[in-house]
C-alpha cells in the first residue's frame, strides 16, 4: 500500500488526483479530509496508526518553516516509517541548484537521514521551483509593471503538474528508482523580460533592498522575508538557470509542459481571484 502525505497542499492535491481511482493508495493530511488518514508530523504519536500497513511512503516535504521545525517533522515521519516497516520512501526534495536558497538545509538533512537508514529504500525527487511559484514571486502590478528583483537572471521553472505526475509514477513502482536522486528542473529558463512580455507588462526590476523593505512591510512572517529575498537573489545571480537535461521527459513519457504558459495562466488566475474579492 502507498501512503501519500500532504494531500491538502498544492503538490499533494495534484498527486492525489492522479491516484484517485486506485484502491492500493491512501491519502494523508493534517487537515480534515473525508477518507484520508490523519497525518500530523507535529504529533508523532499519531503516526503509527497512520503508517500501519504502508509499504511505500510518498513523503511530500512538510512545508516551509524554520529549519528546526521542518527537520523535526521529517525526522518524525522517517522514524515512524522505520518503526512501521515501510520499505521505500519517495521524498520530494529541492533542486541541487537550490543549495544557495535559505530553505535548502532541511531538504539536504532529510536526504542524508534517508541515506543513513538501515531499513528503508529511498528515492529523492529534487524538484525545481514551480512555474506557479514564479507567478507569485514575479506577479505584475496593477500599474502595468513587473518589478520583481530578478535583474538579468533566469529561472528554469517547472510545472507543478509535471512534478506531481512524476511523483505518482515513481511512488507506484519505486523499485526501479531505489537509490536514485533525480534533478527535476524545468525545460527552459525564463527571465524577467519574457515574463513581462507574456503578461503584457513592462519589466522594471527593483533592487533586493527594495524588495526586502516591501516584504518587511507586508504580512510576511519573519522567516519568510529572508527566504523570499534569498530566492530572488539566487535567480538574479544565475544559480537556478540550468534547464532540465532530459530527466523530465524520460520520467514523464511525454514533453514537459511549457513553464511560460503555466506562469501566464497562474498570473491570470491570481488576477481573476483578486478581481472577484
């Protein structure tokens, strides 16, 4: 039996949709969801029941937070998997190019923890940054300008739907992928000028200092400000620009979705949601 965690989140929902017609899959979430098992990594005592009878665990990263919070969640999940007799863990990690990002450390810790396990087989899916996230990071303003501080940098963004499909495929048949680490960047790198052109706006990037001041004055939590500014900096300075080397189409069995089209669609959806409020 396969247990998928985090199915109330964006990636988890898409994975759950792809596995909805299977009777050998159970869904897990900390939020109330009919038919799902309660899986709360902040409550380790709840996990033995949740993991009972599970052969494969698709461990979707347990959300951004302070490093110690995320690491504690992942440790609880992996330890519970070991005790429950889970045989294989498929983990959704972060692109290797993302080592410069402020939230990379919990991912690398989790990869190391899995590789040190004496009972678990594992597969690591190193996901690139979502094209949908790029729509949030570089959303055009109402004034017709795109001011995200990307400078001349580019991001090899990847469609979340492609990552969900790969996660589902690997988790359903994990044995051929045991011990593998897959780098899953997008098929091409996008820059600010392209994003602006796709949304009919002008690209006039702000500085990182201006972005930090703007974010600090927003409703962002304290740890999110350096997280977001660090992401902008990594993109602006070229650390996330290397596109997929062929892994995406190989694992998908098809051509990956166009990240620029996904970005433009996500921006449109965000604008529509704002207009409807």
